[in-house]
C-alpha cells in the first residue's frame, strides 16, 4: 500500500494518516475493516478516505436515554481514520461522513447495529461531529473524545439528505 507521500496526500494529521496507510494492507488482508477512498482530481490524487468496522460498546457508556432495553454490550459500527486532504474542495469532510453514515445505515438491520461511534482527535472535531448529530459519550482508551449516533438518528440523517 502506498504511503501518504507517495499519494501526494496532504493532511494536518499526516503522521497518523501515514500510519493508517502502512496498516491498510493488513486491514484489507484480514477483512477487519472496510476502507473507502474518495478519488481526487488534477494535482490532488486523493480527496479523502475513511474506514469502518464493527465494534462493541458497553451500554453504561451510553446516556441513560439511549440505554432502553439494551444488553450490557452492544454492537456498533466504528467510523475510523477519517481524513481529507487539506486541498480538497469545501464540503469533502461532510461528504465522507455522510457516505459512511449511509453505508452503515444500509447494513445496520442485517448485521445488528445500534449506532455509530467515532473518536475525535481534538475539541474542534468534537464540535464538528456534534453539529452532524453525534453526542459525546466519554473518553476512549487513547484519551480521545468518543462520540455516538444512534442508528435511528443516522437513518433520519440519510433520509433528510435525499
């Protein structure tokens, strides 16, 4: 798998993204996540990418209003490693998140999924994801802010975008 530098991918979080590409071949070989890529144009070969995989969440990590009749551990989709090239057109981040939510909603009934989690790397991203409908639910193992969107809210978001 090529590195960010080889792709000409420019992202403020460059080191983390380089690590992602280094692991991408392993992820693909083990089928532990699905990686989606938004091809670029001209001198920007790649506008952005994200990965999604299944995870589980302790019901106690959810706000009490979201815990109704759920088992102690709940299946969720993890939106992982979302990044956009700093030169990508305005709205690219929204398009990537929207595409991810749509993919997750499409399979949620078939695989059993109560929602989507993600880990925001900084306060600015927490605010961004809150504007999209995610709610903060705590701190993950690596001290990032974990956010959640229930599958019903995700489905409503997809329907509103159509």
